[in-house]
C-alpha cells in the first residue's frame, strides 16, 4: 500500500506533464493541419475545378443588384443588434457575458484548458502538506470570510424586497468552490457524492435542497448534504447550527469506518468539509451571542490546521475579539498576520488603524492639532489610516455613512468596492464604539489621495463591444451601399483583389519552387 501511494505522485506528475504538453501543442497542431488543408486544396485545384467554380461564383455575384447587398448587410446588422440586446440584458442581470460563459464552460475543456477557481490552492491536503496554489498577485477574487447564510440571512432580504441579494456570478463561484472541495476524493466517489456534485450546480434553490435530501436517502451520513441544507433551507441561525452539528456528527461517524482492505487505518474525512463545518459553527455561535465560545472554536481551528492561513479564519477571530473589546488580543493577532510576506486585506489594515486611532481619538481635535502639531501617537494613527486608505480607498465612505450599505457578497475583490462593503457591514459598529475614531478618520482620510481611486472599474465584456461594433459596421455598410451602389461596388472589388494578392503571390512562388512534374504526379494521385 505504501509503495503504491508513494509511486502515485510520480504517475500524477507524468499525467499532468502529458496534459500540459498536449494543451501547449494543440495550437501548433491546428496550424499545421490548416496549412496542410490549404496546400492540398491548392494542389487539387485542377481535378476539383476550383478555378471554374470561382469564375462561376464571381459571375453570379456580379449579376446581383445592389439591393441584394443592402438586404444582406441590413439583415446582418439586425441579427447582431438582437445579439447585442440579449448580451446587454444578460450582463445587467447576471454580471457576465452569455457567449463568454458558454465558451468557457463547453469549449475550454475541448481545447485542453483548465478551469480556474477563485479558491484554488487555498486548502491543504489531508496529510498536512499545502497543495500547489498560484501566487498571491494572481488571487484577485477571494471568498468572503464573513459571508452570510443564504437561508437564514440572504433569503430575508428576498422575502421583504422580492429582489435577489446575490448575483449569478457570485453564486456560480460558490458552486464551483463547493463542488471542488466538498465531494471528497474523486477516486473513491460515491453515489451520493455524484448527486451532491449536481446539487451544487443547480441554479434553483429548491432543486438544490431536493438533491440534498436525495443524497441523504442514499446515505444518512452524507455530511455535504447536511451542509447544503444548513446553508439553503434553514431559516434561522439556530436551525442552521443544528444542521451543521448533524453534519459534523455524520462526518465523524463516517471517519470511524475502518478501511476494508487493511482494517488498520480509518478513512480520513474530507478535511476541507471538516474545516468549513467547524468554521460555520463558530460563526453561528458568534451570531447567537456566544462570542467567547466562538473565539475558542476559531482559535482551536487555527491551531489544528495552521497551514490554512489563506482561508482568513483570523478575520473571523478579529471581528469576534473586537465585539468582546479584547483589544490586547486583537493586537496580538494583528502582530502575527500583519506581515509584509502575507496578503493584505481591508480587515487587517483598517483594524490596525482602528487600534491606533482608538488610543488618541477620544481627545483628538483638528484645531488643537493644527496649532501644536501632531504628537507621535497621533502621527502613528494618521499614518495607519493613510496606509489603510491606500490599500482600499472605498472603505471610508461606507464607515462614514456617505454611501449606503448593502448586503455583502459571498466573494470579494481585494482592494475593490465589494471588499469595502463586506468590511463596513461587520465592522462599522466597532468604529462607532471607539469614541472619536470616525471623527479622526473623517479628518484625515481625504488627505491620502487628491482624488479617490475608482479601482476596480467594471469593464464591459468583449462580446458586447464586439457585437456593438459589428452591428454599427454592418448598418453603415447597408446605408452606404444603398446611397452609393456603384462606388461601393468599386471599393469592394478593390478590397478583395488586395486581400487575395498575397495568396496569388504565394501560389506563384510554390509553382516556381516545385517542379512541374511533381505537381502533375500529385494531381494524378
């Protein structure tokens, strides 16, 4: 068993290298195949009578009236306009391009591409070794460490307003996370795991819940199914906590099942699922007012899985400690995670600024500071605020209530508006509790920039711009062809003659390079 296990990474490494080589060579293989097809068409032009066919086609096209070309370009403009309207509607509703989404979902696997995930590499393997992950600079979209519960919190907004608080793009990222990390080892996949894989992909909440119950009918100890019910079906935090505890018990009972081959070593529970359940249980305790219990659960989780720092469990701990007003413990956590080698976050930067501002904000006065100058402590607080604002300039407007707060998303963009919403939603109360802290922030944050950054500016998808350009271009061709038919005919003939000039030059060079007998033998074949 150990030999097979030890040789497995080598076989996996060879498979990965083979896949990467095939993916790399695919483009060149397609280019060579395309060149060979063009060469064969050129060689067989005489038997296939391509010259006569082209001549007949050109005669037919010359007999067409300008009205035909007006109708052709007008129809093309209409179709591209309809596609543009649909793409714009889909982008406004779901936040992504329909054509791009279909291309990524269906064409990328055929071309050998690998679907990226926002949280790839954020989890450790079962044996305690960190799995490969991309560099920090590549990880732009992160899972919100303090994301709300869908059934118990997000759904309340839907019940009251009739609107969805989460975008389809956000929920799709969560589905990818759950499908990737909660279904266990793909080599030992079970029937209920297959059901759960489909459940995470369902767009309808009721369909996801039905699939979870189906998985429980197959296996009463399916922990992932209880997790889905706790997230989606539970309408209160108490009910969600009960289901998470059931998921934890089911996972531990399944963990005690002995390996049928060796009967010595128990099967290991999916560590990603275990960490997720314990973290959500700690968040339930925090929301139900059992804050000290939540702090203990988070500390135990961080000690048990020290390699999972990229999951940002410390941000949950910081928020709970701030609620307890245990500022010394908050400073201790910041000293460990506020390091230049670790990825920054709004929680780290602004919590550090809050602690420094809290020490001087109660007696701070802008008039007095302008007369006597800033003290060392006040200078440290101002510098901490400037450092936080430089990291994310969107946060102060939410903390100072200059912009309305909305429900935080399940995924955030570092240094973006979504991260500012998520931070202010949970930490505004802590800034208000520190007397004078918001006043100090108000007096100093605008001095960081002359103009507040608009990063990240949401750009329109490529296919919306492409269809808009195509619609405009074909509409312009239709109008010009209708107004100036003869001039457009001359222009089109000149354009195509210029376009095919390189092909004629290439054909002449091939005929002069290859002996005529060679071409004669190929045509005979």
